[in-house]
C-alpha cells in the first residue's frame, strides 16, 4: 500500500494521493508502489513508501486447533524464525514508514531483535504497549534518511480492549515540494493503531468510539501546533470491513483508502469484498488493514456531525434487528412520557431495553448532549 503527499508548485499545502500500479513523483509527492519499494529507478525525484502490517503476536498465534491453549509463544524456535522472516521481508521492501500491530512488547528478545535490525538499517523505532499489561502493542519505524520525526505522541483509549495509538509529526528529510522560496520539506502526520476486534455486533460502537477518539486527538494536536494544512496518514488494523461503521465514519471525514485509490475501487457493495488482507483466528477471510489518506483541504463534515450520524446509524441498525420500524421506534422510546417528543431519560431507557431484547450488552459509553449514557 502506498501513501502520497503531493503539492502544487506554488503552494505550501501538501496533498495526499495514490494512483496507478506504480506511482510517479511529480511536483513533490509522497508515493508508494505495488511492491512497497523505495526506488530511485522509478523516478528521479524522491518518494516515500508506507507499510502497515499486523504481525500476529506469538501470544495470540494458535498452533493447535484442538487445543487452543497452545500458542506460538511457547516455542521459541517457531516465533523467532517467523519474526526473522518478517524482518527479512520488511528490510527487503525498504518502506520509509513501517507501522506494525500486535508487536510482542512483552518479550525482550523479540523487541531487541526488531530494534537492532531496524536500527542497523537506518530506522528510528517507537513502540507502545497496550494498557493493563496485555503483552502486545504497536511499533512504528521511520527511515531517518527519508523521514525526520518532529514530535511523537501516545494515545491511550483507556476503554474496553486496552487499545492504543501512536501519532508522529514528521517532515521529509528530502525536498518533496517546491514553494515560492524554493525546495521545501513536506510535513505530515502519521497515526498507527489497532482497533478492538468485533467479537459481536455490540462492540461496533466501541470501535467507532476509538476511531472518534483518534480524530479528536489529531484535531486537537493540529490546532495546538498550527498544523491544519498538513496531510494525514492513518495506518493500522481497523478490525472492520468496508461495509462497517468505522469505514463509513472515516470516509465521511474525508479519508480515502490508498488501496481503493490504487485499484480504483468504490464504496459500493460490489467492491466491498474485492480484496482480502488475511484470514483471522476464526478462519474467516477479511479485509481490515488500511492506509487512510486525507488532504488538508479536503472538504468534510464537522467531526461531531459525523460522529452523531455514525452513532445513530448503529442505533438504527440495532432497532431494526429488534424488528422496530420508524413509527414503532418512536413509540418505543416515548413509552409513557407525555407530549410528542422523547425525553433524555426515556431515550436512555429505550436503548437499555433494546439491548436486553436482543440479549446484547453494549459495553460502551455514548456521549449525548454532553451527557453520559451507560449501556
């Protein structure tokens, strides 16, 4: 997958783009190619490539379908060999930006292996553990010949699932654009994350809230550091498909999937299953790993508006599952309250009843008019 940062010849505003099976750098673009190589043979101008990869922590990799308790972490030869192969591949691809998920931060030998081999190859590495000592986390590596890290931030969701995210404010070490004052280094933001696995549909709102927290954090970081005109790259395992609420939420905020752009896929149902990223632990094929790109001048809705629409989309979906149409839903929420409106307490109670009707526990918190609804 590739990320592209592009600019107009006389502008200091960067742009993200992706296109074709092989990206050509023109007027200052950060691009990637099909195979992920950074190659000066592709173009005489500099380019930047980006790789995102869930490397499956050995503590989660099952070795025996009959005995789920047997994990790869119990056999050093297995996990050591597999991770050496992963590193061989990463160093062969030579991406300028590497975002890894399920990095086994709890094993010092594996951590040292990655730090040493990536460091010897010219990468600066940043790792972040999930909260509550879950054993795995994130690793982001940037090649210092091409990328200069200006700021590094960590985001702890502190919610169900103990998920985290990394944010890097970076600058290209080589000129990628031209300004009125000559060549200029492009600044942009990189986010690496791994959202909660959707064990059932009730967790959709949790994953959506995690995505919302990321964008809130990015917005605040941009505002405080006067970075509203920089491109953004979101990388990671989003644990949701193109048909999910998180995908639609990010699209409503102006983000585009690099893979979709590269292959000219749309948001239609026909294209929803045209690519597969991996087979999960249940044996199901899925496409959940994304590199999201957003131009700084991309027109988009207010973040709170997108959030509200996404939340009510989930509520509507749950009500339909409970066989409630629009008129029935209004009466359901109104209950015995007087008037032709739904009160806040009645709305909260209706959500609780809808959850119980489906034998579903919504393990989340919804913000509604700055009030907290515990479901």
